[in-house]
């Protein structure tokens, strides 16, 4: 069963079929295998990004096990969903999508659990198929156990033999099939109905079309993947972890080649994208999520999380800090142990110290929130000093309210600012105050309860 096909790219001669119906029993999970994450994103999402790069006009995703969950996760994607009610092999899966594929197009077959194949290799396959050939992606493996072998005759591909059907001699072949191929749709529509399930698995193998192509005089052209990781499938949590580390190593190498210093390339996780200026230093165990920009000379301490943030030149982020949807201007200092929540903006030369949390706040140029404070829904002017233990009481149980501190305001330690409140420039607030009304500029305010002393008072004791 399928939905109406939606055009998504400008390559009108290319349609992609992604096989995502497998159960993934070895994952031992209730989550469909293709929704398990690599670098913070589902496996299938990585593949859809590659498809977007090659501008396919139509994408057909064949689902079965966990299909409803997969569709829900990618409900905003312009794809044609095809249901494979019975998992009868790869050939059967591709056949389910073919009624929606135009005869004059090229079909590229991909696998949702093979997430890291490059757009460059896929483009090579498509270009080859556009010349009338069946283009097949292969890879050399020292230990090809479990993979279908590429069988050649005088250098030409004549068949692919699955390992369970292979002879002892055929199992010695180290060139293996990745399953990824491209071919003219009109050929596939002729070959797929002729597939047979008379094999060790009792399935309709897509690989059997290779022999059919040879029999029809259609050239079979191979392209080779430069690394096994680009064509590695994920069938277990161990394989997922191995591919994660390889992927992260590639991100680390790219950053170092661009001029970034990494304290330890093996202890960096990039779960999105990062753009760095010159002379950036990143310490160990840093996690980057979403889109992050780091300016020249930025220094990131250990155990820091950066998410969807823009950090300007000369900024220092101390250890164990969380920077989330935040904009930080030049020469600011943050942390250690700071948490900057979404909507925080720091003007240049601002300082956020240890155990400080901010949210949806503008911190003015040269202003300081040094210790153990919470600043939420606030606007701080220039050169404001917020003492230790200060909190903005921004939430009344129903709504959030704004706190405004003018230029040069000094807030003493252990102060509560009850919003909505506006404090004029140059105001000094004495330590331990609870301020719940607006304050005129250049004032001193001290709000404390009247002290009482009870002589001879006895502390309660247990009976």
C-alpha cells in the first residue's frame, strides 16, 4: 500500500527506493532499527540527507516492522511510504515500490540501516546507470563472512552468490556486495517479477537480477567504496557503536585539518555541525549538538555541552558548562559549571560564573553574574554586577515576568528580585534584600526584616 508520490528534488530522472522494513532482531529493542541514533540522529535521517544532496525527484521508503513509528518520526518528509506486509526478501521489498516508479527513470536502491554512504559514490552509481548499465556498489573485505560474494568471469561480473548458497571456493572471494545499486526502472520492472525464492533462505533476492542482467546483455558495472564503514550496515548495538566511533573520528579529523586543536580527538562527539574560526581549542569530552559556530580563539573546557549556539571571538567556556541556544559576543567568560538556557544573549566582555543559570535573558556589555545565581526573563544593562545567591523571581505560577536592571546596577548577595520589576541605572541593592517594586536611578535600597533577639531561647529537644 502506498501514498501519493510527492516530487522533492530537481533530478527528474532519478527515483530512490529505501528499504526500511527489517525487524532488526539483533538490536533487541522495541525501537525499529532504523530509528536508532548515530551522532544524535536516526539512521534513516542520515540516508535522507544523502538523498537530498543528490536531488532525487521521488523517494519511496518500504516499511514493515515498526512502520507506523517510522512514519510518525518522519511525518514531515516528502516521501512515498510503501508497506511490505510480508518480509520476503530484498527483491520482494523493491518490487512493492515499483508500481509508483516511472518507466523512464533511474532507480537507486538504498538501505535504511546503511547510513554513511557518501553522496559522491551514489552520484557515480546514478551516472553509470544513466548510460544504460546496472551499477553495483562493492567493497573489498578481509573477512567477508556473512556477505554475498561478487562472482566474475574474465573480469566481468556474472553473478552475486549469497554466503549461505556459496561453494567453498566462492566463499574465498573478498569482493562483496553492499546491496546498493542503480539501474534503469524499465529493466527492474522486467527482472523483479522473474525472481525465484528457491534458495537457502526461501526469499526473493535482489542480487539475482545480476545474472538476469548478464543474460539480457545489460552491462554490469561496479564501483568500489573506499572504506568499509561507508557501506557498513547496522545489525547490532556493537556495530552501531563501532560506526559511531568511526564517524566521530572523521569529524575530529576534519576539525583538526581546519585548524582546531583537540585535546583528544577520540573524546569529542559532534552530533550536528560546527563551524570554527582560527586557533580554537576544544578540551576532552565536549559534545556538540545541532548547529554551533565558534569564533577565532575560542577555548572550550572539558565536559562542555554546546547546542545550537553562536560563540564569538575570544570567548572562554569553563569546564562542565551547558550552552544551549545561546548567543555569546566577543571576549566573554562563562563557567565553570554554568548553564545558559535558550534565549540567553551575552554582550561583549560579560561574565557568567560558576553555578549560574540564565534563561531568556540579555546580559549587557561588561556585566557580571559570578556565583550561584539564577537570571531568567531579564534585561541587564552595561556593567551590572549581580552578587552571589541572587535570583530573579520571574514566575508567578501562571505567567513569566520581566526583570530590568539599568546600567551600573549593583545587586548585593542573596537578593530576590520579584518580577515584574524595573531597577534604574546606578542603583545599589543591599545584600539580603527582597525587592518587589521599581527603583529610581542612583538609589540605595535595603529591604530586610527587622531583627529580633530572644534571650535565653532553648532549642527544642527530642523527648
